[in-house]
């Protein structure tokens, strides 16, 4: 089974003014590993469109969008969205529009039954971006834009978002905390950046705060006990994945100890759920993952598992 692979050259143009872990080379490492792993023949490349203002307004405030559009820096200049290291340069707005648009288009493709699965190899990532702010390297909340599009444009009533990045998807939670049509599942190291999510009181938000040095066995056991029964009960019509690979043992962004086999297990379990409840419909989008070798290998493993079934 083929997997659609959505990206755009504009995503390579977004960069920081200095060495930065969220770099264009991340996408190159993924592309290289598609060839090295032998999965390239099963990948269909699709150019990501820009998200429209209407699509963005479903999850972001108009004032935030206006500020970004008006604040695009001159050539060779940058601003930061969070006062820290979330850089926004001359090419960042188009890259962010393509990143969000990729998830929207992925949703359209699976809903039109042109494919069962899609992966969005895009940057900047999205899951830390809230309604009126960007942070944690994120500008627009790509997966949230895709989920809101599925609800509004395709009439779905139950969408699941599964986030296995090592950092809590605080922006996604912020956007959907009052919307039970979206079941949000996020696993993350705690205590750790952004230091949120450990005590969220909501039935449709299933956070798994886990300690440093969590390995695959511990994470998978927590997923089996918490997420899988809830996802089965929810019976999603579409599964979206915030696919962060910075929980890998070789990634020094955090302190988890996952390896490729753990990402394979997680993806296969989600794939089983998708086949059982929503005709296999899954759209996955890149979040974190900063060790280039580990990122490339992990994404290739994730894509292979997406083609199963």
C-alpha cells in the first residue's frame, strides 16, 4: 500500500539566524532515508498547498494571523514569536502556510479515498502553537488546522489526535480543550518544557506525563492501559498523528529512551485502530526530532508501518 508524502521546497527556506536544532537539514535526512531504507517506491510525493485564511481561522485568532502577515521581516532579519528561540524570518510565513496546508490536503486525500495514509514532511512544526501565539519552534498548529478542517469541511464528528512527541502538545490542547469532538492523546516527558498538561481535567484529553529515562516498554504499557481503550471507545472517523521523534534514545533534546521499534509498535497499533474504525484513514505530520540520523531512521520506520494492512 502506498503512503502519500506531502512536502514543499518552501519548508526548507525557513531557518534561524544561527545554528538551531529545528533546521532545514531535518527534511533532507528524511528524504535520504527513504532511499536508504528501500521505502521510496511505496512513497507518492505530493506538493503541499498553502493553508487558506479561512482554514487557519478555525483554530487561530484573526489578530494573530494579522500580526504574522504584517510582521514578516526584511531580507536577512528575524524576529522571535516567544521572546526566545522560535525564529520568524522572511520565508517563515510561507513555510508555515505550506506546513498547515499539507495537513489539510492530507485530510482531503484520505477523505476522498485517494489514499488511506499520508505523511506531512514539513516544518516549522506545530503542536506548541496556540490560538493566539507561537512558541516551541511552532508558528501555526498544523495538526489542529487539519482536524478542524476535517470537522468543518468533511462533516466528521469524531477526530482523534495522537501526539507522541517528547514535549506536551500544549497548543493542541489549548485549541481543543473545549471541543469533545476531538480526542487528544499526548505523551511527554514531565517535568519538562513546556511544563504543562500533567493535571488537565478533561475526559477527551488523555495526557501521559512520564518521567525522564522512560523507555519503549514503559511507554507502550502506558499507551495500552490508557490510550488504546479510550480510542476504541471513541471510535474515531479519522486519526491524525503529531509525529515527534525527539523521544529517541539518540536525541539529546530530552531524556526518553525510545528506539525505532517503539515507533513501529505505536504506529502499528494506531494503524489497527484506523482499520477497525475509520477505513484506515490516517494523516501524520512531523513535529520534533533533532538528531538527523535517528530522525531519518524513525520516520522511515513510521512510514513502513503506515503502509501495513
